[in-house]
C-alpha cells in the first residue's frame, strides 16, 4: 500500500521525517530547467538504501526498481524530500516503498512528483547475499 493514495487528486506530504531532503540545482537539469529523472531516481535510491542498510545492519545493494512513475516535474530550486518505508523482508532481500515530494523553495505547497518500490539484497564482506532479520523484528 502506498503512503499516499494515487487516486487522491490532492495528496498531502507524509508527516514523518524524510530520509533525504535536497535542493535541485542547475547541474541536475536539462536545457529547459526540468530536473533529470535519473537524478531524482538516484536521490530515491540513496534514501531507500539508507533504510535498507539500516535494517540489514550492513551493506545492502539495489537489485530492482518496480513501478517508477513520474507524476509531475521537478524544477531548479525546488526542495525535494524523499520519504520511504520498509514494506517487505525476505531471507536476504528487502523492499522499500519510496515517494519524492517537491516544494518551491519560497512556498509551502508540496506536490508528489514520483514514487517507486526499490528492492535490495543484504550482502556480506564477500559481497554474497546474507540473511536479514524479519520485518517483525
């Protein structure tokens, strides 16, 4: 289940702390001033990796991204907040649901710009999969 409902035309930003908050800069944009989707996906991956590696208590590597949907553009100067939560844990794998929200740096209105589910595998020093604790604890 998504943190916000996709059928809600006016979702509100989650009231939890974001995993990452960053300002979109000119070097992150195309010639038209729109932020590259790859940059935004990278920010989401960083946020999701932080959540996965904390749960794994060690290294976790991205293995897949499911359902990446861009709802609205991000512009130079926007403050981007990325929220995430662990939604599924297997023997060595984890799934983290992520949403990115943008806010004009001088305003208060936030808009959800994209969402996805990132899958990770916990790996040991030998870079081979290793078990992680269950979602329940």
